[in-house]
C-alpha cells in the first residue's frame, strides 16, 4: 500500500475505520446499510441488505425469546447465534468497503475502484463495480452483490466443519420452517407482512435465487413506499415486536422477544485466511440472467400468525409429552 499516493492511503485507512466502527453488531450493521441507501439511493442493494439484516436480528433474538429456550438447549441456541452473527459480520466486512469506495468515487468524480483489491474483495465484484460505473445498471449491480455476498459466506460458514456438523446437518434443520432460517419478512406500518422463503439453505444457488426474489418484492413499485416507511419510522431493536406492534390482531400481546443489545454480547471476529471465491468457483450464468418467479404468495401475514400459533402448540405438546429439548 506504501506505493499508493498519500490521498489513496488516507481513503483506505478511513474506509477501514468506518467499516470497523459500523461492524459492531446486527443493530449497527442494519443502521449503516440503511443510512448508506438514503445517501446513495442508486445502490438499491443496500436497502435490501438493511431489511434482510433486520431479519437476522429478529432470528437472533428469537433464540432468547419466550419459545425457543423451552425447545432448544442453551448450547444449540448459542451455536445458532454465532452462525447468524458470523455470517452477518463477514458480509459487512466484505461489502461495506465496496460501498464506501463507490461513495468516494462519486465525491471525487472519478472511479476509485483500483482501491478495491486492498480490501481483498473478489475479482468478480471488482469487475461489476467498474461495469456499473460505465452503464449504471442498478439491478445488474444488485444481483452481482447478492451473488458475491452469498459466495463470501459459502466456504467459511455453510461449508465450515463446525457450522456444518452442529448447525446445518443437525436435527434442528428438521424445524427449518419454525426457525425461519430461510424465510425473510418485509413488514409495513399497516401491519402487513410480505416475503419469501427457500428450501435448502445450504444451497448456494437457492440462496442467490431467494435474494433475487426478495429484491423483486422489496422494490415492487406498489410496495416499496410501505417498506421504506417502515424502515424510516421503526427503529431496529432485534425484537419481533418491532413489526408485531403494527398487527391489529396481535395488539394485545406482550413483547415475547427481547432487545438484541440487552441480550447478546458484542463478539470479536477475525479472518485468518482470505480466499477469492471467484478464482475457484464457477459463476453460473443463471445466477445473473435467470428470471425471477414467485411460486408462492408473497403476502405472509396470515402465514406468520399461523406459524406463531403452531409454535405455541408445539410448546404445549412438548410439555404434555415431557419431551427433551433438542
């Protein structure tokens, strides 16, 4: 880095500082993604990231809510939290410097993407940023970012021996629907929920497809204003009460999931080895070009309420049968 101009070195240092400052926990990441979108609304992936990150926070807090501590052993819940948190952290660590390099490019009115290799991002996404600077295809860049970030977590999270054996190949995955592992919800202030899910969370292609389907929902011309209103007016705490407070049918219920920052400690993360996934993994044209289709309804309000009822019934059944926690 010493061969770079002083100005470039300062930008790299500032980006590292800002990335680390915002990569503290799920709350800080969610806020950073949304703040970036408000400043750079052409980078639509950042709004998608903030809304998906909210779901990550809710899933974390579910683990210490009123239901799952009675269904899952403490060590299992801890492993699930670490899985969510590590994936959250890795994606932010990879993508936020990219976002800031683009922001500096706008401010300086010239592309600064020659700085991207200093943040060890993939060759694939470096080319996509250069392409975006030239043709301004917002949806192409968003798709490329979805592809990149899912690949970023594939080896260190999905294929990691510890996560693989203790999480992705464990009994709890038989309860995937209840755990909402691959279901992402977008709320509105009118008490409605929209979203999508995918079977096969371990499948890279299915996660990429899910990301593309979620983007189609989030940026639907009719629905987008309602999702943006929710994000703008509803602070993210990690509790599912953030959106349940708007449910007319659930107004009388108490908060049954805690605040994230009163529940989980701040975790320290490190990366011991950097690998460019795009140098060893084939980039399927289908990831970029395959059309997005919704095979199921995207309106999930009734489904969500039904799922909560199923969880309570499951808990009652466990108590009746005196079942051990998983």
